[in-house]
C-alpha cells in the first residue's frame, strides 16, 4: 500500500496519464465493454442491479478523474452516462 499523501490534482493527473495513453485506452475500452452499460437495472433482481451499478460507477469515476485533469482526450464518446 502506498503511504504517500497525494492531492486531488495529483491523483487526477495520475488517472489521466494512466488511462489516456495507447495501452491505458485499450484497457479502458475493455473495462467499458465488460462493466459499463447505459442501464444497470435488472428486473426483479435488486442485488444484481446493485452489483452492476457498482461496476458502472467505477468506470464513471475514471472518466470524471480524467476530465478533472483537463485532459485533451475526449472519453465522452467511449464512456457515456
């Protein structure tokens, strides 16, 4: 575990460096295809809905952190809300 305290700005920069390079975009595309759907709702199964929403929220968090950094990469086309 990393014990160094990082600022929100440093963290956003780290997300941007990680997910906007060629390799990072490949990994992110894979994560989006597996875990991000427009709707996480599963009829008659609230537990599955919660699970899918949790996975979806991680993808949205990555997008928000890259956007917060002000990256010139447009992840909006890759990751929609």
